[in-house]
């Protein structure tokens, strides 16, 4: 392989790597909704977008304690219930 071909291949590879890092860095992380004071909050994570199989969950109770299990994923439902004071 000639020096010119190697230089072209190296430049193309470097460009592809730089582009993939730029795309990955530009992808926003999914924010988990905050649980407001005076509410019990339930987070349920699913294995896929169809939300047919639960992978994990978390409940933040009115007294501030938490119960969690399983694995967090990108597929989330979030619900709240107002606490009785």
C-alpha cells in the first residue's frame, strides 16, 4: 500500500471516529422526573418501547423513604399521588 493510500485511509478513519464521538456527545441523556414535596412518586422502567415487560421500578414514599428493584432503562413511566398530610 502506498503512503498516499495509507494517509487517505488514516484520514477517513480519524474523521469517522471524530464524527461518532460528536454524535454520541450530542445525544441528550433522558432526565428522570423529580418527585415533588407532598407527593408519592412511582417510576417504572420497561425493557422496550412497547412497555410490555417491566425491567425495574422505584417508589419514593411520602415520608421520603425509597423502594427500588431491577434495572433502569430508557423506557419509563412516571406517576404521582398526593400525600395526605
